[in-house]
C-alpha cells in the first residue's frame, strides 16, 4: 500500500490526551491533513470506544477512495461485544469488522489490525480468518499491533501481513532487535505509534507540566517529574540538531525514523493545525548519512528513564490493557 511518508494517528481526537477538540474542529483538522498531503489515517474500535471511528469516517468521507484507512479490533470484548465464542473468534472478529464498517461509513477497510496479540493465542487461526475477509473484499490487508517476531512469522505464513503497528521512537527501540528486521525480510510495513513518545520528543513539555483527566501522560512513567529531568540530555540533543537543520525537535525525531527504513511510516497524533504542518513537514527534513550516523552514536550514549506500558495506561481507568 502506497501512503504518505507520515500518517495521522486519530486516537487523540476522542481520548487519551486530555481535553479533545470539538467534533467540527476535529473533522476540519483531519481534512486539513489530507489537504497537506496525508493519505494514511489510523483509528480503532477501542478509541472512545467506538466514537473515534464515527468521527474519522465522517471526516474522510469526501476523499475516502483516495486514502488508506486503518482500524483495529480489540482481542478482548468491548462493551456490547460479549459472545459465547469469545471476541477472538471468527464470529467475534467478523461482527467487530461489520460494526467498524458501519461506524466508518464505508464498505471496506484498507488495513485491519489485531489490536494487541495475546501471548498464547492462536495467531494462525486469526490469520486464516483475515484471509477470508480479504477474499470477500471487506478488508484490503491486515496487520498486528505489538506482536513478537514469532507471532509475525507464524501469522505471515498463513495470510501475509501488510503491516505491523507497534510503539517505536527514540525513547522506545526494543523492536529494532528482531521485529523491524523481520518486517524488512518479509516485506511487511512497520507503522510506529507514539513516534514522538506521547509528545515528549516535541520538547514542548517540562518537569513543571501537569496532566489531568483522561490523559495517559498522568500514568506513563517517562512523564514523571524526575524522569523528565533525567531525560533532558535527549531533548538537548534534539534541540541542537533542530537548530542546525532549521527544523523542530519533533521533525528531527521523525526524520531520524524516516531515514532508517523506507517501509517505516509513523503515525503521530496531531490535534492542532500547526502540529499537522510541523509533523507532515518532517518528510522534507532530510538527514545526511553523516548526520544520521552521528545522531545514532550520540543517542547510544544517552540513558533513558521511564517508559510507556499498557498496564500503566490501564491505571488511567479509561482504557483496558489488551
């Protein structure tokens, strides 16, 4: 699937990062991203839950056939999805997809992800069902979110994966060891969520910043006051490169990622017009091989503090860990 170098993660329009824009403004911003060249939009049934799909479907309706629209099904039942067979069943997934299509106002999804892959689950069965949905034309391709290398290989052997969506940024590089190389080997796209580490790498937050309500930064440990302070060397590095390249720290973070592999397409959240312009503009910020190598070496010297886990986010009380 050919998409813009940077996609739009739409979760934040409905929940996860504090107060959300009014619906009309959210629709305007999603359409603005398209006007500026974004052709990849990501949502999920679990965002809200449900309401984010309705919002995104409404926003992209005028250009639905000109974009790649991705959504996800939760492996655990959300409200109203209880079935004797369980959610992670042929019937459960098919019902989830039909409901997502209705909310999105479309008759197919370009990319349908399994939103987390429980350890010990039968990935081959899920892959088989995804193949059925592809043959029926209900989805164009499928993927997994946060899978292990083994889960990727097992699923791909049944129905080839289109993409893997997992957390990846300068602050979370665990998938560089095995998952990203496996994606490269198998011809699978890699879609980083939280590519700016929930906004930390934008350099717009400091140890004095406070978060309230439905904001995951309340429970993500990298935003704890002491960790923000301890991670200052990373922000200093980004600011230095940003100044040299006449860019912003966020753009340097995304340009670093885009330089790595051409099959990596980040999907930062962006809820203000200036952020959309900034993040999509990262595709125009090019690092030379020398600049990239130097940045990699300097990143390797920095010890990072704190992280982001599903279990931590569950403590927020608005999202259940998958």
